[in-house]
């Protein structure tokens, strides 16, 4: 499915491990793009710019975080196919919330509960619309369309791809749940050093 697997990192140790397992690490990511507050978009722009200047720029890019060990090839393929078929600028994985977000409550400073959407207080759960959230598994991008929006992304310090024409690849909640459990485990074990 992938012609190349490139790892973007500021860590020589991670670069060496990535190379051991067959990935390419053609550059070390600059420190200014490697702190805990750096959005993904500038990191992708850096990699795409390097590819344009030093290699063949790709038509499509798939960003997969190191925290997505349960990503499945079938969903990656569906995401790419959907993006191409719909001529979208991006597609990424989503999953449903386990309970309706329209039943969400807020706890005030006084400790009182209040519904975020009180207009749904008497609605049956079955009548409420389904809501989705980013599953954090993968992000497909059309490189040319993404690069055209780079000025907007940089100006807005955009952390997401939601501003673009995008489509969802729905994954079952159980996979998203496994993903979250793994992220919690990795966080407890301290694997979130510099990636």
C-alpha cells in the first residue's frame, strides 16, 4: 500500500530503531517542530517540503501516529479509496461515542449538574443523533491540496485537518477503545518521550 515509510523524529535513537525495521529517516526533525505543543500540520509540511526538494513528492500521504498500534490495513485502504473517490483533501478515522453527547453534563463551581444541551433533556436516547470523534488512527492527505492550504494552516496554527474537505472512515468502537487503552498504558510507562 505504501511506496515509502518515512519516520519524522528529532531523536537519533528513534531514527536508528525505525531504520532497523525498514523505515526511512531521511532527515532529523528540527527542534522547533518537536515540542509537546507542535501541531501535526507543520510537521507534515516540513516532511513534504523535504520530499519536494530532495526526492519525489508523493501524491498522497498517510500520517500514522506511533500511538496507533491497532491501525488495520483494511481501514487504511478504505480511507485512501474514499478520499480519492470523493476528490477530498483528506480522510481520517472516526468512531462513535459510547453514549450520546447530547446527554453530557457540566459540573458548576458550586457542584451542581447542568446539561450542556438542556433542549434534549426529555428526548429519548434513540431519537438523538449519532456523534463521532476522531479515532486518532490515521490521516490521509492529498499532498497537492494540503500544500495549497499551508499558508492558511500556518497562519491559524491549525492543529487539525478538519478545515479541509474531508471524509470519515468509520471504525468500530472496540478498535478505538483498544487504541485508548494502549495510549493509557504507554503514557503510564513513559513512552511519550520525543517522537
